[in-house]
């Protein structure tokens, strides 16, 4: 994807993804005599033209378009954050992007935009990130959700359906969805594709028909585990509504986080490619490991692996030393966690297992360490005593049929 050319009108001449990652959001710096983007920490901005300021606020209230002229207030917008938004929109090949304080704040804003139009019904495909699942199922925003598989999306649509929501590759099973076919099934209902795992390096959902592209920017976009954020890449019309929700609810991104995210984008293609190469090799070795019963690694590639162990997964987490046992993903260091206990514990156990999130599943976010060092740590952790050795399991935790015994299975797609 790094050689793909972008095509929006704002980009002339057309540039490769790797070039956009370095230069997008920074195009004006040389003209200002700057090399590094400045960090604007102001919460408010002086103005002696109160009439003009009032007119700009009225214009924002009408359309949500970014106000012309100098900034007004930090909740309305920030120049540093705007640079990150511009850059991410270019990488995802959308007209606009709107950043928020977290991925959940970004998803909440999307749901509120649709609910404000009386469209409170959501069609969703499991698995999703556990807190996204909970936000829909818990009805915290007055939404109603219908869970279905991709083939059932068209039949699940109703007159009050405001959104179809999917992740591909999915968290944590790495299941993949044909986004182009799904977008066709959605008709006029917006498709929101969570692209956190793939990043625009591996796929651009907007080019496959998704109207909205969601990222937990905390992950790969920032890439260093030191900035929390969410962002929605979309057309300008929807972006305006998102800005209005952000202003009203206050889910703004701090300028320092915006700066760190913009810096993270500049190395995104290099980091994703390097980590993906290591992950593919680890997936191959895990598939041959005797204490692994199933490996999930997507066709699209990427730096995420999920695997099921023959025995207690908590013991594996306890024995790793180089790999960090922690939630989140997408950082320069490798992280491992047990989804059924952490990221997806909030999801009903039957729903969780029905979506393929078994109790023996571990999720590995591969970083930039040397592959041999990572494998040595994993291999040592897996070689410890394992309870229940010899009994292979399916992704739902039940005993597997006898004819499945033997070589572990690498699912492509999961």
C-alpha cells in the first residue's frame, strides 16, 4: 500500500503513502521558517473583533465547518490537533478527519450524530473491541443494536438504522470482512469500519465504500504508548456534525497528544511493515509449537497475532519476561494480554465465546524487537508445565473432534 497514490482534490501533486506520512500536516512549515510543527497549548485566543467572532461561532453552529480566521477557543479547535487531522485524512484518503480524547469518545460522537437524527438502531458484527461492544449493548446512549454476521447485515437494516459497525481485522480474533461487499449491503446506511489494527498502511476502508473510518489513535497511529486519542476519518459533511458533538460534549484532544500523534504518523509505514514481518514469522513458529492449538493471523498481514494454548493461558502471561503483559497494542514494544480477562471481560461470556473469543485465547501485539529475542521469550513461556496437555480445543473452548488432532491450525482468515 506504500506505493498507492492518493486522489483527493487537496493533494497536488499526488504522493505515495510513505511520503504523505512524513509531510502531510506539515506542508506550510517551510514557508513559516519552521522545521518541526509547533505545539499550540492555548485554551483561548484574544480577539477585539467580537462581531466577527460571533459570526464565526454562528457559522460553526450551522454547519460544523472549521471557523475561518484565528482560533476562538480550545474546545472549538486547535491548530496542532488540526495538523494531525489533516495528515490522517490524507493517509485514509478522506476529505476530513476529526480527533477526540479517546477511541471511545470518537465512537460515542458518531453514535450521537446519528441518534440526533432519530437513527438510534445500529447493526454490528462481532467481535468488536470489548468496550465498543459494551457501549452498544448497554444502551448507554439510548441506542439499540442488532448483532449479525456480515451476510445478515442487509436483512438486519431498519428504517431507523443509523449505522453499520465492523472491525476488520477484528479485535481480538483478527477475523476479516470483505468491506466492499459489506458496504454494498449497507445501501444508504453509513458503514463505520474500525481500522485500528490494519492502519491505512494495510487498507483504506473509505476506498472500499466505508463512509466512516475509526481509529483508536492510541495504538499504531501514535505508536509509542504515550498518547491517548481517537479519530474518525470521513467526508466533510459528517465531519462538521462530529465537530459540533465534540464542542458540545467536550471530548477534545489535548494539543500535546495531537503533536505526538502527528509525529507518530511520520514513521507509521516503517513501523507497521517492520512489525508485520516479525509477526508473520512468529505466527509461523507458533503454528508449529506443540502447546499451541490454533493461530489466528489475517491474510492482510499486520502486527497482531492471536493464538490459543493447550493449557492455562494465564501461566504463559506470568512467564514472559521480554514481552510486556499489558492492555493496549500498537506500541514499539511487544505486548500480550488475555482478552477474556481484560479487553473483552465486559462482554457477556456466551456472546464472547460465540464470537470466537475463547478462554484460552491470547492476543499478541508485536513490536520492533528482534524476532529471535521475541521467540526465545515466547518459547520459554510456552515450555513450562501446562495443565490439560494433549487436549486440543476449538475456538469456543470445547473439545475438538478427534480428526483435528495433530498439527495446529493457522486460520486465514480467522
